[in-house]
């Protein structure tokens, strides 16, 4: 199975993702990070999948614990709890003006930091609306 279709992306500058080894037999890599301008409230939508091998395709991974941290707070989500979105899916609500970091497994080992709500490009005569992030992460065990 492949990730559920995402809304049309808008070009944007993004924080530089980095590979972060975590305690245990996991290695995580951000495959893509896309600003989504769908008019909804700002959120971080995630798709977590296995690493594709030479003879196998990437597969969605249910049961992966994700942590979103910010100054003074943290939230946890687990992939696969929203069945309609697929087994590798999880999401978080975001607030404008707050810097976020995303970790897998434990809250203190970010795989992506510097996340923030970004404005979507505005049409002439309209105010920019906040965008959401669509992030695909690959997990190697």
C-alpha cells in the first residue's frame, strides 16, 4: 500500500531534516516534508513506513509512537489509530508562533526540528492562511 493521497503541495522553504539514531535498533529518516494549503486548521500529518528493500516495497508501520515537543509541552500520537487514513498515519494540531520538534519512540531524540506553522501563498487581495505539514518518515529496524 502507498500513503493516502495528499492535497496539492505549495512550494516552500523547509527546515533541513536530518537522520537521527535512537536508542534501540531503529534509524529514522525524513523522506519528504511538504507544506499543504487545504484551508483547514494547521496540523502536522505524518506517514511512517518501513525502509524499501531491494526486493520489497516500503510498507506502512502501525504502532509507532511519535512525540511532538515544544517549549513547555509535549504531545504523543501512535500511527494506525485513524483507520480511515491508513496504518502508517498519525497527526497533531499545531499553533502559530510555536517551534516544534518531532521525535520517534522517545520525546528527547528529534528527527525533525524547527517545525512551525507557515503561511500559504495568498491570492491577490486575500490574507495568507496558515498551512499544514505532510511529512513522510522511513524507519529502518
